[in-house]
């Protein structure tokens, strides 16, 4: 596989890779392909090293190019589904240069072990599972309330003409004794938002959720031509994580240099869905 590193003057000198996106064959393949780099004249006396960062954010050991500028593709490159790559040149006399980061991918292969581990659900899948769990709990609660109302109607229908006297009264309920709801407790109940949920503040929207423990979730769908994504609610800092999903997500990655508390810059191309998780306080 031939790769050219081409210097370009764009204010400062940039080193661009052609092609910048590499298709490295099957996942976990070894020794099938070789990367051959054609380097700029200024790099001829330099030690050139290939750096890799996988899609999950982990990095692998740097790989030094041979004297011929080659690297044999092995599991250091094919051990994940894809990620980013970059080459750096160093001559030991103060010259250090870097190529613009490119991307690479591998295609998924079938399991070859007798017992394959269960796949770890993505952050987006975990979030969906939690939402479904809350919905099922709410549905079960509504069914219990409906059954209780039906039982109450049956009791009233069979009570006959038995009524309490006009002067009859009940004391206010306490934590240890049953009774009527006091005015203080009624005011407290009226002060709670009608759709409040334990652990979640009233600060929610169609595309974000803020929890009382400080956790914030933002999600949405982004068109292919979007250069920057504005979050539906800002985070407290830039330490939040972004997960990509959808048809175009395989070509997308997070550009750390473009991340702020209210926006992030996706690398690559293609429409995608995202889920961002961090802290709002």
C-alpha cells in the first residue's frame, strides 16, 4: 500500500498524507499487507515513526519505519475496528515534523475461538436500556394504581348506606401512624414538579438530561456537512466524552483541539448520531 507524505505551504509547512484514510483489511490480520511511505526530501536523514490511536481512545506502541520506509501490517494496526494514525520525523538536531493525522479502518471478521465473550454494550445502548427500564417501572406503577381504584369502587359499591357522622374526623398521618394528609404535607407535595423523577433535576429537554448528582447527558443527530456541533446544554468543563453511532459513525472521530464546553468538532465525514456524557456542575 503506497502512501505519500507531501509538504504544503499553508502559512506554516504542513505535511499531508495521500491517501489519508487507510483500509487495512480484516480485523486481527497479520502479515498480509505492507505500508510503504514515500517521504519528503527533508525527512531522508530522519528517524520516522508511525503513531496509532484506536477508536476507543487507547494507543499502541509506536512503530519505527524501516530504512526503506515500510511497516508490515500486524495486530498493532488491525487489533481494533479503526482509529487515527500519524507519522513523525526526528533527526536529533532540532528538526521534528509531523504529518496531519489520518484515519484507518478494518472490516469485522467472524469469531474463531470456541467461546466468544459477550460484547460490551455501548454507552448509547446502556442509556437506552435505562430509559426503557424507567418506562417499564412507570407502566407497572400505573397498572397498580388502576387496580387499587377498581378495588376502591368495589368497596364503595358494597358498603351499603353506612356513613360517618358529621363530627367525625381523623388526625394527621405520621411516619408511624396512619391518618389524613396534613396541610404542611399537601403544600410540600404541591411544590414538587408533576413529572419529577428521583435523581433527576427539572432541568431537562428534548436532547439533554441533567441529574442531581452532577451528571449530564446530551444527544442528537448531525448532518454530514456539519463542521461543528453545538450541544443542547453546556458542560461544566471539556472533560466530557462523545460516542458516535449511525450509518456515518464509522468515518467519524472526535477532534480534541476543537472541543469546548458548549461545542465539539467531529473529524471525518458523514451524518451521525451522538451521545455526550459529562458533568454540568
